C-alpha cells in the first residue's frame, strides 16, 4: 500500500535524476572546452546556475516533506542524503565554471607541451568515469556500484600526483601553462572526491551506515 509521502519521495528522485544528468553534461562541456581551447564559459555559467537552483529546490522540497509527514528513519535518511547529494552536484557546477574561467583567462593548454594535454585528457576521462559511477549508483541505489568508485578515485589521485611530479621535472611550458594545468588537475581531483561523497551518500541510503569510500 502506497503512502502519501511516497509521491513526494518519487518527485525528489525524478529531480535528482534530472540534476545528475545536467551535472554530467555541464562537466563534460567545460572539460571539452578546456581541452579544445574553446570558450564555453557563458553556457557553463547558465548550466551551473540551473544546478544551484535545482539544489535549492531539492532542499525546499526536503524540508516540506519533513514538516508535513514526519518521515520514519528510512525515509528521513533518503531525504537527508538527497539534500547532500544536491549540494555535491551544485559543487560540480561550480568546478565546471572554474574550469571554463581558467580556459578563457589563461588560454587553456595552448602554451603547454603536448604531453600536458595528453595526460589531462586521460585524467579527465577517468574523472568523468567517477562521476558516471556516482550518478548510476544513485539512480539504481546500487551499493556494489557505489563501492566500486574507490579504486577509480585512487587512480585519479595517482594521476594528479604524477602530473605534478612530471611538471616539476619538466623545463617546458610557460607560466600560463603551469598555472592553468595545475588548477585544472586540482579541480579534476576535487570533482572525483565529490563523486565519492555522492557514492557514500548512496551507501548511507541503502544501508543506514556511514561508509568511507575515499
């Protein structure tokens, strides 16, 4: 037998799905703009603002569900997690905007050696993989998939540290290249961290336990 609160939870779930796909689209656009030296800042800004608005909508709806229905522990866990995940997705939008800004401000990778672009492109694909894992695990409430992010996130961390080391040892590249690429790889590393946070929230929804996947 369905409960009155179930409709509200379903609306939250649908909004989370829409927000997750917009998140992936926004990140992909900003990353491709950076790698290809194409200005996408205005498009990314608009999408980032939409993500913030959706996070606010999820938060407002969550407080409404709590106030109206006094949800039991399982439902409250889901509502709380959706608010946190909404904020993580909004944060992805902010990182996307930061990436598009440094692309425009510092000319992306135009002054970098070819290996810089190659390494960042590989790291970008791996980071987008972490985001996709977080989105799919949320959509399916799949604990096994959520836990699988740990290995991928460790690979991202290693790529980040390896890139910094190679940059230190290299005599190539201008100041613009160094600043731009270091910022970019740092943003990518942080995006992967937030993807882990999403998966930890999924694990909390499913099990009721706070699990560290980082």
